[in-house]
């Protein structure tokens, strides 16, 4: 079945949303920092810890994770710091 949305592999990273993990004091190293980035097509890329297996047996009703998807967790402070960079609907 064709998906209504899929990743555009030609999209480029446009700008970081919010502050870096180091600025938020949730990481001390440069090679494993969570990130939130807006792509030039408006989509959002998130780098975080893969928690798919940790949560797979307790997902809320209606939440599904496809075979090619992962549940990614980032610090709440990181998302809150990005609020100012995210346009209202």
C-alpha cells in the first residue's frame, strides 16, 4: 500500500530547532547528542535514543510503530527549547 507521507531523501538540513544538548546540559560529549532539525522541505528530523524495544509492550491504544520506524526519546527540555522555533499551525 502506498503511504500518504514518506521521507524525502533529497531534503537537506536547514536549521537546528532549539538549543544544543550541551547548552541544555543534557550531554557532555559531541558524538551522542540528541538533536531536532528542520529540513528544507519543512519536515523535522529528530536524533535521540532508540527506545522502541523499551516501550514496545506498553504502547498506548492506537499507537503503532511500523517495521521501518523507531520510537525515539529526547530530553523534554530539548523540545521545550525548540518551541520558539516552531511556527504555530
